[in-house]
C-alpha cells in the first residue's frame, strides 16, 4: 500500500513539472512520433534491490488524470 502511495505522489509531482529528471535521465516534456506531438503524462524508475534497472515515461496526445 505504501508503494502505491509513493508512486501516486511521484506521478503527481512529475505531472506539475514541465520536464523531468528520473534516475539521472532527462525526460523531455514533449516528443513527436509519426508526425503527432505527444506530452509527458508520467515517468518512473524501476529498481531491483539497489540497481536502477530502467526509466520509463508515458507520452499521450493530451494530459490524462485517470
């Protein structure tokens, strides 16, 4: 339950920011794929024990809250 609360809080903070840095990786606030502009909707870091495995970002056509 605590992990869910932390992830939710993290996503809320990154939604406010224009761009993000997660796990030392700079994530832009917008990107273009196939001629369509997408905006950053959230980002996170996957860790296994103490190793940073990967950083992921979700880009959508417009901001979503659900």
